[in-house]
């Protein structure tokens, strides 16, 4: 009985966390705000990747700039990769986050 309750709660929290990372940008232009790349990351990405870029359940991003260029990071943000959904950020917002992440080495 305890095992069933444990799995039920675990499934609920997994679903909740995936839903938090799966939100779509509703703006047709792709720009939602005048926030910086770091602020947009905190708003849209840190739930999965961690506020410090490495304490989330998604891949660590604290050294992502040494692996990918800003353009490659933007492409990943807009199109998704692996379990990461596409379209979390688009256009200028995706570029801002990509430019900021590219400085993380």
C-alpha cells in the first residue's frame, strides 16, 4: 500500500515538473518581454535546468558555451532536443537566452 502511494505522488510530481517545462510562448512574434537573457532563463528554463544551471533534472548548462555557439543554442531552444520540447522561447527571446548561455563556460 505504501509503495502505491509513493508511486502516485512520484508520478504526480513528475507530471507537474514536465508541465512546468512544457509551457509554450503564446506570442506570435516570438518576443514576450524586455527581460534579459538571464531573466528569461530564470522564468522559462530554470525549472528544469536549475537556477544555477546545474541543479535541475535536465542537463547541466553551466559550461554550455564551451560546447555550443549562440546560434546552435538558439536552435536547440526553438526546436527542442531529446526530452526538451520545442518552442519554449522563440525569436528575440530565444536569442537573448542563447547569447547569455553562450557565455557560460
